[in-house]
């Protein structure tokens, strides 16, 4: 059972990726971007919940009319050097008003979580074996920030802020 | 100058705590070498040839005496008793212990200094004209904008993992002493036809491999749009910049690949699309920042004759090392870190302490680092100049060579840097020995000599009137010579290679031959750069590579 951090709590993942074992009771499936694009019409009519997993070069603008159907976007990170996902998240929240679950997945580590959360990610799927209780403390690394940010509800927070 | 409030101080303190934790995790084997590398770089820590190198941010080159004394203390207690000013106005320590860096950063935080984003693929220290606020040709002081940008750029959640480093320079004067045309983004304060002040925006300049001059992508940007426009540039770069090859990852490569017109289109498109969600100009916040840069309280004085009856040595110093100040009765004074016996840009702990004292006594308690690796006292009373000169002589900071050949820029090079192909400091010694007559240097006029130990170009060789670049040939140190580079104002240009590289021991000789050609062709008081532009590379090439007996 995969565990992840969602809104600063450790939870059991309800979602399955398309290449994993059959969809469980939750019937919540994450498709690769290419597959969603190719099979969009048939999946739209499926009776479970749908998510899409995007890579750093996938054109997220292509999803802009799909958010009534897609409840989750998983953004792939290839390591610390991969920074495109931060802009993808900021765009999903600010430009495309995506209010569903925004998940960071791949080679992510504790030290990125503070930045990711401020770009609008609310769920963090760390690599297997990562100590999630330690990772949880990352959100408290800073109590202040100079920039506006997008919280999970897509609300733009004033710049130069002190956390509540 | 800007003073931290509780928000600024908390952020820096918490950053120290975060880095302490990261260092401990690394030392305990919980963070891989690679992952720690990316984190330590964001706090200014490189692993160098002999030891780590720690780079301390000096935002737009401005320091208070307490900060300079703290740098002295760090140099004394954690280094070998000296520090080095870089061409981006920062200070570098070459011998700190990795495990003690959190302690150093904690000390620095007590005087509002830090190493945040002085390295790594993120937005680096924002630099400005070192004469900001006192220059006679200035339209508006760029420093409040630098501070405004600094805060926005610090730990920016979206732009902390860019394809490559990102440097911004701001200038309020046409002379462009901030070298803004060779920055990733250059911002020039200017007036539009309606008389409003805003920014001309350049993108895609840079030194290092493939040096390039930036392109104007916005002729006039209203001030209120500054952060929104920078976000548009950064977002385009973050998403479109190359990440597959570190040498092709700077924004200049993107601009070159798609063309400046396309870059302008992408940025303008993003700027328009983000207009409802981009940072809104916070006028009250900007005014709060700006108040810290209000003009100093000057005495009401007249300009006076400073040099009559004084020794020639002092008169030279006055001519070369001081600059006009916009307030009558004052001068801006360069403290030369280019004496013949000093590695360019180096300063000892004792000298730093003394500089702090002298700044309190003579320059309204303010110290500046310059792009040319010198120190500047911006507010010296003309009546104090002679006394200050005498004091500076005692600590070897009064060499009257600012703007001359020996006011050379030089990176730490192969003596310290793990990246370097060749040493650069011994070249400085070699050149100082060869050009040891100040009178001769004065006759030659303004010549900018810039030397880098490798293609990364920390010594800005590509924009030197004379540029020297260390290259490696089968394990030997060789040096490529370029002529005709310039960062100044609207005539910024990149140097042209004159021919094959020269051996280490021949560099000073080569420069002397170049100077001979210049003297031979020079018209009246022409600058080296202007002579070069008039006659081109051929006459230089002919003499530099001639056999020894025909070179004279």
C-alpha cells in the first residue's frame, strides 16, 4: 500500500497508475498524458475517477478543457535538477484554475517540498523508502515568504507574508 | 542602506537552520553527494581544488562597517586570514571547512549577510552600478529596484531550479557600469516620451562559453510591471530552456536558438496571459524599501581645490582613484585592491577591519564592492581626501591605478578553482612586474585587462579591452588573447581572438607587444579600445606573432 503526503498528513494512496494492478474498490486511475490524449473519449465515459500523469515536456494547455473530468494531475520530477514541474504546477493553479489534487511524483526529496507546496502542489509521492514523517517537517522550514503563492484552493496569497 | 525587518531576519535565520540540517544529513550519509551538491551550492558552497569555497552575497555591492568587520572575523577564524572580492560584487572565502559552514552562516546572519543563491541554478545576486546614488549621470537610483528584485527572487518557489544560473543587473545611468548588457537580464532605467521613468529590458547577454550581448525585448516597461515581466521571462526560460546540456542551458542559448524576436513574442504572450495572476506592484512596499536608500545627509559644502601644493603621488591618486560626486564638496573614492603585491581582489582580515574604521570616519559608514574587484567609499568630503589617502597608503589600498592596465580583473584561477584550466594570479604578478611604472600606465590611458582561468569567464575576459583566457593544451597552461571587448554603455562588444594561444611565461611579453602596437598607432589621447576599433586586429596580430628580433 503506497503512502504519501496529502495536505500535510501521511495517508494511503487511493489512486492507481494505469500500469499497476487492477483498479481497486476506489476506482481511481491515473493515466499517462499520451494515453489520455489518445483515448480521451472512451475514458470520459468510464465510471471511476480519473487522473493524468504529465512529464516535463507535456503541453499542459492541452488539458485545459478536461478539468471537469480529471480530478488529479501528477507532475513528474526526474530529480533535483528538473524544475519545469514548478512552472507546470503554477500554471495549472493560476491559469487553468485547476482545483483538484496536484501531485508531485518521481525523484522528489524533502528539500523541495516547501517550494512545491507554494507552487500549488498538495500531494507528494516520495520515492519508496523515504521517511514521510521526517519529510512532513519540511513544510515548516520557513515561516515567511517574499512571494505570492497558490495554495490548494488556487487562491493567490499576498506577497511578503508571514505564515499563520 | 536596506535594514532587515523581522520577516527578512526570520528568513535568513531559518535558512541557516535548514542548511545546518542538510549538512548534518549529508555528513550522516543520508543525503547523496549529488543531492547535497545542489543544496550546498544554493548556499554559496563550492567544493574547490584545495578546500570548499564559500561565496557570500553582497546585494548590489553595499556593506555596513559591522558587516565588513564580520567578514574580517570569518576570514580570521574560519579561513586563512583573507577574502576575495568577485566581479559580481560578492566576497569569497577559499578555505572554510565544510562542516563549519553552518556556523559561519549563523555568524553572518547576525549582521544581515548570507550565502543564499550565490551559486546554483537559480536567480543570483542582483548587481548594480557601484556609483549608484552618487553618479552625476544617473537618471534614478537603481538600488531600491535591486532590493525589490532581491526579495522577490529569494527562495522563489517557481524559479529555484532553473536550467542554469540567472543573473540580473540594474543600472540607472547610460554609462552602464553594471555591465548589464552581458547579463541574463539587464534593466536600464530610462524615460519615455511622456517623461515617465521605466525600464528598458534586455535578455540573453552573458559571458563564459559563447559570450553574447543581450537583446532589447522591451523598449519601455512601466515600473509597476517589473516583477510581472520578470516572471514572464523566467517562466518562458524555466519551461523552454535546455536542460540536456549544461553548456547550452543559459537563457542566451535559448534566445540565440529561437531568435530575439521570438523570445520577445513568447515573453509578451506570457506576460499578457498572466496579467491577472502575476505579482501586483505593491507601491507601499516599494516606498518602504526606497526610504532606506534616501540620499545621505550631506554637509553644505563647496567644491574645492584639493590638489594644489600636494605631492604628485597624491595628485595622481586624486585623478585616477576618485570620481565626481553629485553633491558639491564630496568625491567617491576607489580603494585599489590591485597593488603589485596583491592577488587582484584579495583583502586581508586586518585590512577589512581598517576599511570598516575608515568608512565610519570618512564615508558616512558605507562601503561598496565594485565590478572591478575594488572597494569604493562613495561619500568622502573633499577636505578629507588627503588624510584618507595617507591612511590608505598605510594598508596598501592607495595604488593610483584605477582604470589603468594594472587595475586588471582576475579570477582565482587554477591556484584555487577546480574548474580552471590555467592559473591567473601568477599572470597578474608577471604583468605587474613588466608594467611597474605608473607614469607609463598613465600615458597609456584607460585599458581594461580582464583575465579568466577558463571558459566560464569569471574574469570577464570576453569584454576586456584586452582579454586573457586560460586554456589547457595537453596538460600545459596556454592563454588565448582577445582584443576589443567592452561592457561600457551602448557600445558593448565582445573581444576578437587575435591568433594562437601563447605560453604562460609569454603573456606579459605579448601584452607589451600589443601595447607597443597601440602606442605606435594611437592618435593623440585616444583610448586603447578606440585605436583597436579604428585599425582592427591585423597590426596587432602581425607584431604579437613576429619572431623576437622583429617584434620591436
